[in-house]
């Protein structure tokens, strides 16, 4: 296939992302929003593939689609009557909100296209093939400390979730149980 | 590089086409003779009991939460496992430390009855 | 590797101790034991800072800074944790949340803070921030059956993760502009390649993340609701430890990067305006608050404004002033929240009018509260005065005299609402007296805090020297 076909496929995915993200925000049914998010996540994974970031794409699918979205749907379905809830908040402020969003967008786009001096990697140093191995090496050497701390973050999330969502339990007083 | 993803893309396209095609064909060709029995909720042949919108225990949510956390742990193991031999003992120690911290958290949940189901 | 573990001894101790705490809580299942072990852990961290202070340098490659700055900031976090633990137990029993998790999560949060206070790499700052924040979200929601606490946790979580998004985007853009994550190398890259617009945008997004965590205007709206809804002792921890962590991280980033910036005045002006807005909004809104927890929340916004004055000064003096201020603010604010926790009963008795005649009922408590209020107002001879003097003096030296004047005016306004509490306690007739709910450790901790706040006001030189020294070496 030639590069034109790749471009067409890219814009197809981009359209899916934008469209489904709009559905997430606009839809009044929270289930529809959740399923819209599914397509957004998938589309973003495809963009990662285009960026030659295969590991991130896999992570996106496994963690976001396989985990977080499932959790989100669990949350929606476990909560009574949330499907009928009116999602509109009282303070909407569409005009200032839109103004701020668009100006930030314009600023970012302007910078990215005209004023950015992105750091570029020389061609001979660019990664070829899968990026899983370089990521693994970086995680185990340079970034070994952040890597270990990630497990502390996960642990505190584990403890916190268990505390907030577990069944009731007797409180302990000074005298013991 | 990106050519490697063509089969996946083809699979996505086939899945969409097949799904849309079969549903459309079924709607166009199938006979439509509905009665109240057919329209009722299908629950493996048993009469449905209660409403589908009953509130479910928060424990399911907890399980999903734990799933995500260990999901992320596995994701971190993947790039490590690919290079397992290169890292040798030091890589093993790093990964064991990583897993140990989470394991202690998991053990704590078990002891506290976070996964008990009664 | 082993050497790195020793160089960052407080973090190593804390990480190992967390495992001990969790296993102990899992097997013994006794909240009081866990509380004592947590206190021992904090004491161990403090002891290790004094006995084996780390030498200047880096650990884990260039991931962590070691040295006086780190020692000083780690000391603040450990002190904050230790004090909060010692004022917590009676309150938690009263609110029926005396669970071991409270202490464990509080302890883990401190690990995140210590990472933020000793980071030399943006990735470590981010993960430290996440460790701290996830723990704090849970602490805010500790009162599981209380709607206000749930609301506090939810608001803090949603807005906090939004701010984290900005933070992460900022890191990504900075990486795109410089190709580096390690702060020293970012500075080096800026010096060779110049500062692009992209970098400025990345830096501003990063700053938004920080400003949210220190609750600076206009990113402050979450503060009153979260502090009011959270358990009082958890609010004491959030308002002191996490603020100190965000400020020390901010100082690390700015002191590393500002040498490479050609136009420092932009950053200075921006921080000066934010400081003015923060001081104004915090102090003026606090005037109308009757609920003391809300009042202290707005006052914490105002204090973030005073500390931002030191950041705006952008000099060694300013930064060391912020460090000193963070320490003294930790002491006096934990003290003030501690007194509230002693008197509070399930969200009642937190209004200023409930403190009417407190002096006649509980003279000691009233006296302690008065010390904390005077110190928060910045009246001599208490520690808060020295802290304010230090940051305002730094602003004057940095040719920001107008900013110092605004700060002094804001402090004058603040005297009104702090003294209002004192007037209620000492000059009004007692209503049916609130029952004090303190035990020996809690009262001892409060008295100790008050004494230290007093001493730091009269003999500030030693601590100031430490803070100055921390900055001098760090900026080399």
C-alpha cells in the first residue's frame, strides 16, 4: 500500500477519535458516553501505532480498554438509577468555557506549527522495529527508581480502594476490639 | 514498521463488515412473527425474576479495581521479560522488589477480608 | 545500588517501614499498634536525617538530589506526619474511623512528599506527586459514611487529576523542547539550544500543576470544600505536608531552570501577580467565614500567597524564606487544626461562636489556640512573624517592594479574622462548654508545637541558618 492509503486510514482513525470523544461529552445517556470512550481509546491506540510506539499502543488497549473502561462500565451499571440521571450540571457557562478552550487550542496549535523547536533525533539513532526492548532497558537502568515507586503508587491505590469500598467493619477503640 | 499492523487493520475491517452485513441480512431476509413470549427477556430459559436495575454489591467494583492494578503490573513486566537475559540478577531483583511491594498490598487485602464474598 | 539506598536513607527507611506497617496491620489488626509504629517510623526518619545527613550529590543516576536541601524538606514532611499522627487518635475514635489504614496511607503519602522534595528529574516529581495525591484523596474520603467527606474526596480527586493532566502535559512539552527529563540537563539544553516558545508553554502547564497543589488563585476553589469535608486531622496534613512538598518541588524546578532562562523577569512578574491575587482572595474571603475549618482553608490559601512572594523574589533568600515558612506554617497550622479536632463533635462545634468562653472552660486549649492564631497572623514574637519577615525581606531585596507592601497589608487584614477567634475565646461568656477530647499524647504534642512556634519566633537564627544553608548549597 502506498502512503496515501496510510494517510486515509490515519484520518479515518482521527475522525473516529474526534467523533466518539464528542459523543462522550454530548450524549445524555451515560452508557452511550462510556461506549463512546471505547472508540476514543481504540483510536488513540491506532495513533500510537502510527507514531511507532507499539508498546504504548498495547498498554492503551490492555489498561484503558481492558481495565479502566470495564471499571467505568462497572461503576455505571452498579450504581442504581444512574442511567436515568440527568447529566447536565447547573453551572454550564458554555461561552466562557468555549472561549478558554478554543484559545488554549489556538495557542497550542500555533506553537506546535510555527514556533516549536522540537528536539529531533538523528536518523541513525532512531529506533527501528519494536520499542519494547529499549523501553525495558530504560526501565531497568536509568528509570529503575521511578519504576519501583510505581509499585508504591499501585499499592496505595490498592489500599485506598479496599478501604473506601469494603463492607462495614467494627471500629476499634482504645480498649481493643 | 506500520505494514506489520495491516492484518490487524484488516481484521477490524472484516469484523465491522461482517457484523453490519449479518445484522442487515438477518433483518432483511428473516421473517418477523413476534409474540409476547418471544419478546420477553431471555434468561437461559428461566422466567426472569425481579428487575434488571437492582443495585449490585460494591464488591464487584473492588474486584475490577484490583484487576486494573494487577493489569498495570503485568504491563510493566512485559518489557522486562523481553530483555530478561540481558539484565541478569539485577533485573530480577528490581522486578522482585516491584512485585513484592504489590504482593504485600495484596496479602493485606486478603487478610483484611477484602475479597470475602458473603 | 546499595550506596544509593544509603544516600537516600529517609526514603529507604520509609519504604521498608511501610511494608512493616502493612504486614503488622494485616496480622495483628490493631489500629493503636499501627499508630505507634507509624510514629516510630516518622521518628526514625527524623533521627536518620540528623544522625546521618546525606552529603551533597545525586543518587540513582540523576534521579534524586541529596544534601542539605533534601534534608531540610524531608524534615518538614516527617515533622508534619509525626505531629498529625500524634493529634489524630482521639479524633479518629470520636469519628469512628480509628483504622490502621489511616496511618499507613498517611505514611505512604509522606514517601511521595519526600520524593518530590528530593527529585532531580521530572519523572520522579510526577510519580512522587501521584503517590502523595492518591494517598491524600483517600485520606479526604476517610469518613466513608459522611456525605461531606465523600464530596471532599471526589472534588479533590477530580480536580487533582485534572491538574495532574496539566502537569504531565507540561512535562511532555518540556521534553519535546529540550529532549531531557533530568532538571540539570534541561538547564544545560536550554543554555545551548535557547529557550523556545514550546518550552515556555510546557513550563506554564507545569506551573499550573504546582499552583493547584499549593492552592494558589485561580486554582484554589477546591480548598475550602476539601478541608471542610475531610477529617480534620487529614486536613491538617493536607494543608501542611502537601503544600510544603509542592513548594519544595517548585523551588527545585525553578532554581535549576532559572539560571538558563534569559528573561527571568517574566517568571518573576507572573509569580508576583499570582501571589497578590492569592493573598487578596484568601484573606478577604476568610474574613466572612464562621466555620473555623473553612476559615483555616482560606487562610491556607493566603499563606500560599505569602510563600509565593518568596518564590517571586526568585533569590536564594526568597527560597530559603519559603523553606522556613513551610516549616513554621506546618507547625502552627497542625496546631490550629489539632485544637479544632480536640473540640469537634461530628462536624459540630467548629464555628468561631462555639469557642465563646473557651478560656474559662479549658484555659490550656484556649491559650494554645491563641498562640497558633497569633502566629498565623504573623504577630511577633511568634514564629509566623519571622517567616513573613523573611519572605517579604527577600521580595524587597529583589526590587519587589510593592509586593512586600501588599503582603504586609494582607497580613494586617488577616489579623482581624485570627483575633476574632481569640476574642471569642477570652472575652465572651461561655455557652454550654464543648467537651475537650484530648489524651496525653495529643495534648503533649499541641503544647510542644506551641512551645516550638514560640521559640522559633524568639530564636529563629539557628533554623534560619539551616534554611539558608539548604538553599546555598543546592543552587551551586
